[in-house]
C-alpha cells in the first residue's frame, strides 16, 4: 500500500529526527531496521502543538491536552519493536492520543485499528494522519478496555495507557500466536510495568519488560 508522504524539502526537523534515531534509539536497544526506518520517516513534530515543536524529538513524553501525553520516542520504538509487526498483520492500538504511535505502526503493519475515548483527540489525530496520507489506519471513539470486537481478531494489540488489571476483552480479540504489549499498574506500590503477552493455544505467555509510567486507562476498566 502506498502513502502520500509529507514534503520534507527544507525540513528543519530532519537533523533532530536523525539525532533522535542515533542517540535515543540505536544508542539503546532498538535494533529492528523496520522500526528505525519508521521512526525516521514519521514527522513527530506534526503531532504536537506548534509552540512545542522544537521539543518534539527530545527524550521524554509531552502533554497533548485532555490529560493525555505523547510517549517519549524510545517507548514508542520499544513497544513497536516488541510487537514484531509485518505488512501481513492487523494491529489494534488502544489510546490513539495524537496519532503518532498509529502512524509508526502504519509504516509496518498492513492495517491499523485505533480507538480513543476522547473524541477531540480522535478528531485531531484523524486530521493529521489524513494530511500525511495514511490510508491503512481506521479510528473510532471507543472505550479501550473493550477493544474493537467487530474488527477482531488481531495479530497484535498495543495499549498506551496503564490498566489496573488485564483487559480480558482484549485477550479475547487477540489471535492465537498474537502479541499484546501493555503497561500494567498491578504493583502494590503503584508502579507500572510494560508487559508482553503472547497468546498460545493453551494460555498466555507473560514477559515483564521494564518499569514505565503511563497515564491511566479510563472507562469500564475503572469499575
């Protein structure tokens, strides 16, 4: 599938994006060539407010309004790498936010489905992604805990908000052999840990990756 790319002529952010790749990603444990290429192509600065664009490629999260954030570049790359997506795959994102993670996923997966509980963020992300020419991203305003059952099953699921418990509807929507990456806030001290689940025929394989800090998942998960 082909996309209409943004015009990078006179792109003042090109050097910043290159340094982000070399220092924040290659300089750590991001080794997947496809993920590095995707992060190199997607113009992160277009997903934040104009007054904050000079900070878009720094190694940290940024507020996007409505109590939500765009994750730091390393976290986006690490979670994407953990999914191991290809153009044969369909991936569900829980928490569209500004749309940046969806764009990175769309560079690698065949089809991306993304849900967001805040309608204003969905509208903003849809405008940006349309401007950039992505045609393999479908978005909707939904409670992320419930996923998108009408489009299931998925080869991969990525959750960009911390859940206090495992979202069982998402496990049901994952294919056998599929992978879900999710921050879980189940620690008694309130800490969050990025966790990767692989759905096997006889159950779930669980891997704890590292400690993280995400905004909390809201909606039915709170009940």
